[in-house]
């Protein structure tokens, strides 16, 4: 472990955007490294955190005076606390296109809404997730698969600044519960904690609000409201199903994943590698791990998600699809260390449906044997970068 700065794959895209947009806005979960990255890359711009109450008061009481302090511009962290500043920033960059603002926020919910209203066409949008496997590959390759999933990918863990068994309990209490309480004013936190743990137990499963509402003891609309905030706070990600106008009946229900497997393990009560090895959720957590790596790869290249999954009425599935125009690539995800021909069943079913529109096909698993010459390629998860 090291305390040195971890280079982020999103940096080249961020610098390109800085050339063409007067404003860059970066969102992402708390503790994903936004502040560290922005202060490192834009070290020539003055930095202000709007979580600091004194700075926030100054910005809110005299927005023009605050934003005019530095003619070159500034980095503004946690901008969701002062959404009214965005209108003033719009006026300033319209008057002076050379002025540069770099904004960050941990709540996609409030930031995106204000950006759409105030800075449309003036800002480049980026999403920074926790570290990708590729960004810490040398360290991660030395860990067991269970250790990788249990520890998760928050930067503090790989920079030697925290331990997973300390980070996640604190993360839930100081960030997750606080953010949700602020937005939804949840009265019964016990119910919400139950909801979180039930969501973790449904990783890789179809999301059913009515089913969850019965188990938690709240309405389906409340479940949907809580889920929307968890998505906006980058805790949960819903994966959209593949669906086209075809005769074959396909599911239209999304699947649920967590943005970090370490957080999911904590919510599932998994505390050690030995527990994870035996846990019934291990395969689902491995699927979660790979799906999130594919998503990070997209975000780190400044692209929106093009990820889907396939499931027909008979329960035949393909875990991950990449949409490329009218074509698709398919990846089946298995936590097993031993290959079995059944791993290819879903891909072959989808191939019969899409034919030559399914251009790339692969199985990603935990075994050592690989085959990149077969019709359906086979890769170890450590080489996932060869697929996305």
C-alpha cells in the first residue's frame, strides 16, 4: 500500500473537456476521489469547498463577489450545497469565455437538475466512480478475488488511508444515512436500513418494488422514492434490459447492482474472505463487480452507459450486453474457476435471435484457462480489459 496519488483513467477526457468547455462538472459517490483528482489536475485554479460553512455563507450572501475573486476561475467542491451559484456562473462564462470553473458534487439528483436549467451547453459532464480494477491493477492482481470484492474500490483503501472494516460502517452512517435523511427526511431509519440490506440481498436480481415494500413495511411508492435517491447518490445502479420489437417475450424489468462490492458486502454482513467464499451471494457479487467495472470503463472515457442485460420469458439470460449502434457484444459472467459448456447457453440463445448483429461474444470467469480464438471467447477476470 502507498500514500501516493493514484492516477485516474478519466484524466485525459477531463483535460480535453477543459479545453472546450468553460465549465466542467464532475459528479460521483462520496469518497470516490473527486476532490483529490480535481485539486491535483487543476492545481493552478483556487479551490473552495462549499461544505465549509463560512465559504458557503460568503458564496450565498455575495455570489458575484465570491465568483469574481479570481479572474481565471476556480474549483468549487460540493456545489450541490449552493445551486443558485450556477446561474451566476452562467452569466460570467457568457461574458468571459476564457474564465474556467470546475465543479463537483456528490448528489447527481440536485446537481444535474440545476445544470440542465442553468449551464446547458456550457459544461462538460463527467462521472467519477470509485477506482477501477485497471487503475489499481498491480495491487489488485496480488489479491484473491474474494479479497478484491470484500475490500471494494474506494481510493482511501488503496492509498493506505483506511481499512475496509472501518470505512464501510462509517460510510453508511456519515454519508448514506445523512444524505438520505436530508433529501427524504426519513423518520424511521431502522426501516431504511432494512431496505438497504434487502437491496444488497437482491444484487443481480430483477427489481420488484412491490415485493420489497411488503418486506420493509412501507409503500411501493416509498420504495421507489428511496431507490431514486440511492441511484442519485451513486449507491445503487439499475441495469436496463435488452428489449426490441421482436416476437420473443423479453423482460422489461431492470436488475439491481451496488456501485461498490465492498459496501454491498458490509450490508450483507460479510466481514471476512472466509465468509465470502461460503456465502450464497458470492456469484452475484462477482457479477456486480464485473458489471461495475464495465460501467467505470464507460464513464472513464467520458461516455454514458451503453450496458444492458438479456433475459427471456424462459429465464435464459446473458449478464452483460454492450450496445454498439445497431450491433451488440455479449459477456456471460461466472464466478466459477472451472469452465463448463453451459456457460454459453444464454449467449447462444441470444446469437440465434440477433444473428450477425451479435458481433462479439465472451465468457468472463475466475479460472486460469483462456481462449481468445473460439467463437465465444474465454477470459479470466483479471483480463477483463480485453473485453471493455
